[in-house]
C-alpha cells in the first residue's frame, strides 16, 4: 500500500512545485510582454500538462500499471486544483466545459508521463 501512496504523493508534490514555478514565470512574462489573453490561456493549459507529465515521468516506482497510476495522478492533480479554486471563491461560476478540458489535459499529462517514465 505505501509502495503506491508515497510515490503518488511525491508525484503530486513535484507537479505542484513545477506548476508554481511555471506559473510564476508565466506571470512575469505576462507582466513584461503583455501577452494576449488567448495565449495566456493556452500557456496555462501547457503548464498543467507539463507539470502532470513531469510529476509522473520522474516517479521511479510503480513499474507496472504506469498508465493507470499516471491517469490517477493527473486526476488527483485536477481535483486538488479544483478544490483549491473553489475554496478561494465558492461563489464563482463553474464553467463545466473548461473544467472538463482541464481534467482532460491533466489526465493526459499524467498518463503520458506515467507511460514514458523510467
């Protein structure tokens, strides 16, 4: 049981650290370069994908069922992200289409990261 949970938690932690770094760089670029909103939205999706991919790519245990554990990690990443967003502003409107797109991007990133992990 701990052979699965600890690597999953480390993977999620690494994903969130990378997200914070990437989003910080993106915020700086937005400030300095005055990027268009459509480009910023695309780059935010890229950050989610890259963070989930990298978090599962460097997970060095769980050599079997990597597809499943990567998918699960991406979904957990989304659920924590969604819960944190909801906690910060519970009265905000939830865009179901965008939420499903973010879930798909996170799940795909985690799945591919798990499949290509070493």
